């Protein structure tokens, strides 16, 4: 592709945790940027207000639905997943729907047992297929393949502006203006208050309260230039900033992925099985290479 697209991934959550990881990996493998609840920072805005802001900014929307209806918003009488779908439709975001083929084959926590919610799920599944692209999946490998097919079909049938890849001086200039703003963003740092962190922090210098994303990218570049585990990122951040709270580290990771500087892929790690590998994207390498030297 000549462009990079932001793609919102919508689904119920608890029954599709592993499936969402596969979907995110599939989006990243196509050279695009996934947007989903995993990457939402904590903040003062209400969760659905923030979701609407994200949907407003994406190029495409992919709904993955299996045997659960999801948490119902009492005021609206429908699930948050259906609210996301309705909002994307209202905003005329091109939509692809991936439905589990036969939900009667699901068992346990994967299947909606509440008769009211089961009826709402059936109605939602029918509405999803009405007048738009829909496909069916039965396992995670198939789902990953279907996501790639859906992205290809969306791009071919519903062209969007996306982000132009910086392949010329003019495009590089425009891309750098956008990334300059992201690099200047500051992250508020919160530190652990445990005895462990105090005992291991021998520095007499005061800890910074805020730090720019440019600084963070510089700190993590040695780790992210090769595929690394999530733990390696945590250790690099804690080595530099002396034991950050998990919420701060998670915020940093979300920002890196949302900026398109870092990608996460499922890989087979020798002796450990399948795991996530984090590394710089081509854009991330470009941004890192142009960071001022300290």
C-alpha cells in the first residue's frame, strides 16, 4: 500500500481477548495502525466520548463479533459494541464485519446465556450484515486471514485519505510536521512508592515529573531496533526513570503504537511458544534517525 490507514477494531472484550491480539497483529502486518481499547489512555473524558473521538479520526472500522453481546449501556439499552457500530455508521466510516460462523458451536463463557441479551445479539448480527461487507470465521487463524482480506477490500472499494508515506521531500516535510507535534508531547510520569523502588533508586537527582515522547523514543531505541519482549521495554524505562507505575508505562506504549512508531507482532519465540515482539516500524526508524543527538 502507498498509504497508512488507521483502523478501529470493535468487539466484545472478555470473550475475544486472544482474538483481538490476532486482529491487532493482522492490522499491523498490513502496514497499518490499529486503534482499540487496548491503546486508550486513562483520562477525564467519559469512555464513550473518547471512543467517539477515536472513531472520528480513523479511516476504517472493523467489527468482530462472536457469541457475546457485551456490556449494555443502561441509558441506551444496547451494548457499547453496538453503540460503536452505530456511531461509525452514522459518521459514514467504511465498515467491515467479521462474524463467528455458528455461535451455537460456542460454549461456556463464549456464549450469551441471558435470553434478553441473546435476542439483542441476534438482532445486532442481522443489522451488521445489512447492506455492507460481511464475512465469517471459525478460528483465530482464519480470523487473521479474514482481517487482511477485509482491509484489502475496504481500501479497494472505499478509498480514504490515510497517511501518505514520506517518499519525497515534500511528503517527508509534511510527515515530519505531524511527528514533530507527537514528539513534543509530554508524558506525565508517576512512580512506584514501594520500598523496593526506593531501595534501588540511589540517585540524588529529583525525578522528572514530565518527559517528552522524543526523550522516551531515544531511551527505547536501543531496545526497539530489534524485536524485543514487552518486559524488555518495561526494564529499559525503569532503568532510565527509576520504577514507573504500570499505568505510566502502559500510557507510553499506547502512545508509541498510536503514533505508528512501534509495531507489535505475534512471533514464535524459541522455547517459550507464541509471544508478542515489539519493534520500531519503518516510520519509527525514520523518526529515531532524525532525533537530535544528546
